[in-house]
C-alpha cells in the first residue's frame, strides 16, 4: 500500500534525495515501520527501534535497516502534515474500491488525553495574578503564545491542550484534545477526522459531513449524530448543503413543572407569527434580539394572560409569565425533530452508536491509544492519523479476507 504512494507529492521530507552526501532513510520504509507499529500497538520510538533488532517481521520490512529512536521520532515530527495526507489518500482509495456505502455516515467526538498535566493549564486571569511570582517560568508563553491561542487557557507544557471533561459531562477534567470523526455505515471505516481544541462539538457537524462528501464523492448524504451536535445554525448549514440530519433535540432553558406545558406543546402559528399555549392562549411576538451571527431571536409571551391563568404555577416559575424563544433556525430544527419522531428516524439514530463508537472503542480501549505521546495540535494530528490509518487498514485486510478478494492484487 505504501509503495503505491507518491511520497514526493505528499510532501515527505527526504522523498527527493541529493546525489551527494550520505543518503537519508527512505521515508516509505519509515512510514511502514510506524504503520506496522501502530497496527501492533507499538508507537514509542524507542520500542520501534528495539523491534528492528528483535522482530523478524520488522527486519524483513525494513530490510535489516535499524534507524535509531531519534530518527524514528523525528520522522513523525517532521512529516506531521504529510501523515494526515496519507490517511486521506487511503480514504480516497477505499472510496474507489466501493468500501464506503455512501448513504449513511455518523459523526462523533471523543476526548484523548494530551501529553500534559491538568495542573499545567492555567487561565489568563490566574497567569496575570501570579505573573510576578512565576515570571521566569511563563514569560515566554505570555509574550509569544497567548495571543496565538484563544486567550482563555494556556498550558505551560502543551500550548494547544485544553481542559475538558474526558468521557463526557460529569467525568474528571483533564488536559485533552477533542477528536472528531466521521464514519461510514457500510464497513465502519473512518472517512475523515479532525483534532480540535474546542471542548464541545458545536459547529463540527457541517465541517465533518462536508469533508466526508468530498472524499466519498457524493453531493447528498444522510448523517446522524448525538445531541452534542444540536445547533440550529450548524444543522441548517448541513441541510442547505444536501446533508439530511438525524440529531436528537436538546431542550434549552428551564423545563415546565408540569410536562403538559413543555416547550413542544406550544404550537407555532406561522401565519400570525405567534404561539398557542396548551390552554389555547396566544403568546405574541416581542422585540427581537440580535445574535452574534447578525440574525435575530424572537421571544413570545403574554404576561397579562399568564397572571390570570389558573395553571400558572404548573407552567412556569417566572414572575413575568411564560416566555417561548424562537431562533432564526427553528423552522429547520422543527423539520429535523419531525424526522426524528418517525420510525425511520428512530431506526437511523439507533444505528449511530454501532457505527461511530466502534473505531473509538477499538483504538482507545482495546489498542490502548487513549493518550498522546506528542504535543501541539499539528503533531497530535499526525499521531491520530497513524492510529486511524492502522484501524482502517486492518479492517480493509479483514474485509477483503472475508469476501475472498486478493488485496495484494488490487494494490498492485
């Protein structure tokens, strides 16, 4: 597989050698060593070096060449961007081999621990407060790094790591990266991924689905994701670009004391731009509030009618009466909600965990790749590229074996 890659086009260092001087290690051989290592749960440069001396399979693969651990480590560091391109090239190859179903994809994120301690990450306020006492330790980061980051958190070990709930809300906080992946339903192959410093999944759905459509080569697709991706602006962007979304609704704001008066039981009247409450009272539109994206949210209420209502205490605890908020993306969200309430919607969303959790479960829990060895977003992306490449490649080997096809002939 690696012999079929154009290492020069992918931008690998030393892919083009000079006629003079001592020749460098072949980048194809170094890539083979890393892929073999990640497929066999070996990713430390020192352990990979040891394998070149003791493992007969690695001796054959490397033709008895034994690079030292520093050379092995530098290959991953110096070719971080190229390693992501290798993963993408293999995804395109999988698409050409019709290994993607190209109908249903699932998107999800997982937290992977950074090579940094939680205690090494400080808020900007903390840094400013302690600046005098720890000036020698963090002055370089304050002057050169903090403007390049988001200005809210800064790690003195890994400048790109952020404090996140590892494994979801309610779990322990730790220094992590958020790995977004999009997986095709046919063979549970990863189509694409992204290593993010954002602790939540907001705005990730459209980015990941558009990338998947480009790789797969389709203009329309069905996508499912969990409630962390329930964002009106992002879902509307997906729907407008040909992605049919199946994302569960998230109730925002306080819930009603009595479920009869829950938000979904207030019916919107588009003709008169008003809401009708379960008791038949009309809630009128109020002055719209401008959002950060330039669009407007509109609130609906009827304070005088609420005060006279005998069900006031069952509906709201607000002293000004019940308020219903409507975003500019509510029409799209209503369509998605109606879609989710069908038998087909429940079936598709029921498939989500089977599709997208499989790669995370395999690579993190079974293979033990639950933390990074590298630091900074670029290098952790390179490391994640090797993890997911190894996952996809092992699955492809098994898929061809089960179907009685000769993978070697196809690659040649």
